[in-house]
C-alpha cells in the first residue's frame, strides 16, 4: 500500500485546492501514523503490473472500490496505456478481448 500513498501524496501536491483530496489525505493521516509518514515524507513511485488489484476511493463515491490495473502492451514509442477499471468490469473486458 506504500506506493499508493506516495501517488496520493503526489496528486495532493499537484492539486492542493482539491477539497475531496484534502479530506481523504487528512483522514488517512489521522487514522494511521505509518501512512501519515509516507504521505508526508516518502517520494517512492511504482509502475503497476497488469492485473494489480487495489482498493481505491474513486471520484463521486464515498467508499473504497476494488479496481484492477489493466496494462496494454508497450507501443512503438515505448509508452504504455494503463486502464484502471472496477475489478469485475476489468475481468469481463479481458475475457472479451481474449475470446476474439
């Protein structure tokens, strides 16, 4: 979970006026001293592997949702498209793509 906190920290730094993001960060800081240290000090970032599942707060939702990171093959210019989808939707999409 450490890497998710680092990404949250970077998002918070990029959008310091985002009220919902401030609320989430404040909640995490109060709830967990280890997470507070990671949010405040750690600058580690990570690439998500294909199929990585996490629980995240998504926009316009008030509770955590399980999501899956779907990584497509690298393109010619060495970029990679990452899709973050609700877990069940990601599985359906993968099954549809592999069936064709």
